[in-house]
C-alpha cells in the first residue's frame, strides 16, 4: 500500500507540474509583442537609430504605457520619419510616435487614440536683436523654408488665410537640412527666422552652440498622438493605449517626463 500511495502522489504531483508548465506557456503566449517605430533623430523628443535603444520623451512615455499594459511587450525601434509611416501602413510596425498631429487623412489611414501623448509648441526662432516675437513680425522677413505638406507649412498657410492683410512669404522645401544647421543659418543672417515645434531640442542646440538666438512664446499649440496600424486586431490595442495615456496624464507622469526632457510644462498645453 505505501508503494501504491507513493506512486499516486508522483502521478498527481507530475500532473500538477505539467498543468503549471502549460499554464505558464499559455501566459507567455498571451503577451503580444508590439513593434513600435520612434523618431531616430529628434532629440529630446526621441532619438536612437536602428540597433540603438531609443531615448527621449516619447520612448519614456511608451515604456510607462507598457508598464500599465502587461498583456503587451513593446519593442521600440528608431526609424527615419518617412520609414515610420510607410512601415505603419504596411504593418511592419504596429505603432509609431514622432510628434504626430491628428489630421483627417491620418484618421482614415490609422487608428489614433483619443488621449494625446504630448503637445507640440510651435515657436519662432530668431536673433535676439531682430524684434521678432509673433507671426505678424514675420511680414517681409526671409523665413527658413519648411517641409512641403508638413505641420509648419500647414500652420503658416492656415494663418495666412486667416490674416490676408499680413503677407508672409513662406517657401516649401524637401531639402531635409537638419534644424541645427538651420539655426546657424538664422544666426549668420542668411535667414531672419525659423518656425519649428520646440520639442525637437532647439534650445539645447542654442545653448551648446552659444547662438544668439531666442525662442518666441508658442504661436500655436497642437496635441501629438500615437499612430496605430489599422486592423481589427489593433482595435483593443488602441483602446488600451488610450486608457493608459489618460491615466499617465492624470497621475502626473506625463508632466514629470515633459519637465525632464523639455524643461517646460508641455502638458498644460494638451487640449
């Protein structure tokens, strides 16, 4: 009898062990890997090329989101701007962040959580002796060309439509010259002003290069959003990310990260 009892115990114990192993395997299988594209060259918003761990405000927010969503494993990868949206359309990436605004075309193409990840503060960068403080001060000035179809171009075009009496000459360009070089062109006098969102690290460049450049108060603010590959499977992901971002804003996490990376209360401008 003792031998039979021992055998039964072994059988039962073995069965429990197998069940626990199966349960662990199922739990591992239930964690979905989410590939996320982040900006590769937009310090302090986000930077870190392929093979380099992304750093900056948006990567830190994404990690905080992932902490609240253990059913997912976010894998972050730096990518050029054009590669981000292309990869998102094709499904190479499940999510992308890069200071994206919400626009009708994007809303049709992607899933976009209602809760923003941050805010973009559009500012004018000019020499300190220029007396340029607002949009009307740009009338008759030589402004650094902006990316065709980009957020700055759309903003200036809309502003011009709303202020037809104040003619601002803005040129579109696809040259892709890095903004640190553009700031130096303003410093040298080649251009009078540069219009850009302040979350790209302009102030760091100004300070490090000791440029005689000043930033205006925000001339317009826009929420920035996470973009998600549009599919039925990602509808739950969209809802989960939305709820996590809202919770991070409410508990002060977004504000702490904004202060850490931008040194200004960006979150107060989130609409």
